[in-house]
C-alpha cells in the first residue's frame, strides 16, 4: 500500500517537473467551464426570396464563450438580420440584453457585449490552445436544459475548407462524433483549454473554427489592427499530368500548380497570369497537388497561406514559372467581398434587392436566392442558374439579373408563366445589375420595352407597352401589397 502511494507521488512529481499539464477530471471540467460558457438567443428577420418584400420573425439558440475584456466570442451564423440578442449564464435563469460589437461573416466570428455589470459576476475568460492538437480526444460542452452537456469527440485532423458563410477557404478542425445537432458554436475543449467552436456537421464529422484563428483575430482587434481576411483571387489546377509542365517548358523536378483563371476584382491589380506555374508562396514550396508542408500541421492546401499570419492588403511573396523563366513577384491579398463573386454567396444585414415593373419581378442572382429551393438546392434549383454559381466575374460581366417571377396582371398577359430567366439586354442595353435595369426601363424604344434573355434560354425575348408600364406597376403593388417597387443597396457590414 505504501509503495503504491509512493509510486503515485513520484508520477505526480515527474509530471510537475516535465511541465506536462494533466487533464482535468470530470468534476473539475464542469466547474471550470460552467463559468465560461454562454447560451445565446437571437431573434432576427428572415426574408423570403421568392417574395422579397415579405419577411417573418425567426429565433435561434446558439452558444459562445467568455473572452478577455468582458466580451463573448461566438460564430457569426444566425446573427445576420438580427433584431434582438439575449444571453444567459449558468444554463438557466435570468436573460441579459446583449449587443453586437463586431462581426465578420467571412471569418464566421462575432463579438457580443453586455452592459449590465451583474452579468459578468462569477464569469471568467477562456484560455485558447495554440497550436491546437491535430489528433486525440476532445470534449464538446454546451448548455442543455440547465445542465452542462459533456460529450466525447475524436480529433481527426486540421484541414483547410470552405468557410460556412463565405467563399474563402479557412483552417478548420475536423472531428469525428456520433452526436447529433452539432454546429451552434459549441465549445470544443481539451482539458481547460478551448481548441475550437463547432460550426458545421455532416453525418459523423463536424468542423470547428480552430482556437488559434480566434485568438489571432481577438489580438488584432484589441490592438486596433486591420482584421479583414484576404484570399487568393485565382483558380489553379493540379500538375498531375507531366505533359502539362512539359508544355509550359518547366525545367527541373515536377512541382507547382498551374494558374488557370484570374478572378477580376475592381481596383486590384493581379500580378499572376493564366498558364503561370505557381512554385512557392511565402517561402513554402508548392507540390503538384497544390499542398505545402506546414511546420505545425503537415500537408495543407496552398489556400491556407492566404490566412497564415496574413490579412487583406498584405504582400505575399510568390515564385512563378512564366514563359520559360523564373519570376519573383509580390502578390497583394485582396479583401474578401461578396460582391467580387458573379453569384454572391451572401449579402447580409439588408433586405433582398428587387425591381418590380408591371408585375415582372427582377432580382440579382445570389446564393441565398438559390437556397430558397431548400437544403438540397444544388439539385432542386434550375440547373442553368446553379451552373452560373461557378462562373468567374469579369469587368464586362460582374454579375447578373434574373426574371424570377411574374405577378399576373392584364398588362403582362401571356407572360405570367415566365420565370428563372437570365436577363441579357433591355432596350438594347446590356444588363448586369438592378440599377442598370432601372435606367434601361427609362429609355423605351419606339414606345416599347424589349427585354431579351441569354441565348439558350427557353424564352428569348418579350415586349411591353412602355406607356402603360407605370400604371400597371402601381396596380400590381396595390393588389399584391408591395411596399415599394424597387429595393437595392449595399451591406454596411464586413
């Protein structure tokens, strides 16, 4: 018996001397984390894109953690179009009013503030793990009916994947779990350290925003440094077939990826060109699969190098092979902006844009519009519209407008079944956005409006009486209770 006690004591002494931090016991975990985990209730407007002038109230429950400076960090999901935010500590009891202090939808992160000092009594900020473990066991913690739910997860790997609310690629912690309903910004912890906030789940795998990214953002905000995320605005393909590199006359061992297309962004000068072979980024060699060797996390795709200690506006050193010669360039990271996409992923915190003319409803083509077809929208929405999601914008063709529906009226007789058609020209003017469409409708041709759709559409054109348009629009607005015939603007959020 004495020898057993002595052995345990020696083991404890060795742990202390080695600097290894022992994992907390179950009771300690509950006591520690119950003072850092917050339940959040968000009430927001939910817009109906099939009828963009209508909306309904929706409520969601999610979670967050306490950080330094008496703030709550959480995922940005379900915070767009919000009207009221309430927070609760301890899993039950009094609700406190909170305000949105900062949000970045591309990073999928938001900061909340509570003015009432009573809320902060007994709360303590979390400790962020950096680096995060890429293997091993973790715990998911969340409030569930007044008790702290404590569930096991298995860490699979750190990878780079599409941000849930954006088109950019960010580091994500991938975990395996049989738990259902993960993805409401639950805390993922190892011992007394936060390693991530859960944001998505697909079958038995879930993804979390890694703690090192959260901590880096909070540090930059505290220091009043720019925290807008940048990205690589170009497409590339793997160099698996040696003939491709031979064709581009690359000498030496096979390496790098081939630039296939540049995404045009207004005001951004891209130093890359199609058919360049990208050999290295920020000092890291790129292999033929588009990966580099991260010193901490191993093989990661090159998109990670746009956010690995880099932010919008930073210069990133690149080595290229162009036209038979090596070339060193400085690539400036453009700011992630939904309007840089041909079909924007989102346009948060503003109502859907639309123009109604004589019962014809025009809308910009966006991913939220496509998502109106439900969870399986990529299969259920019209194929010709879904395919446009993959189109790269250009200066001449930055976006598009669709005739989404026709509200029946004697003025549009014969056209009432037209819908989901991409507008090409109106009165001879190329249409790429709603302001351009509005201007074109003020310039009829010989007393008529000629609306032409993209070649290949089921309908090629329609003709309207220009003189009767105004009266028909007013009649349709009254009949269908539209508050206005024209809504357009830009989001003021990042």
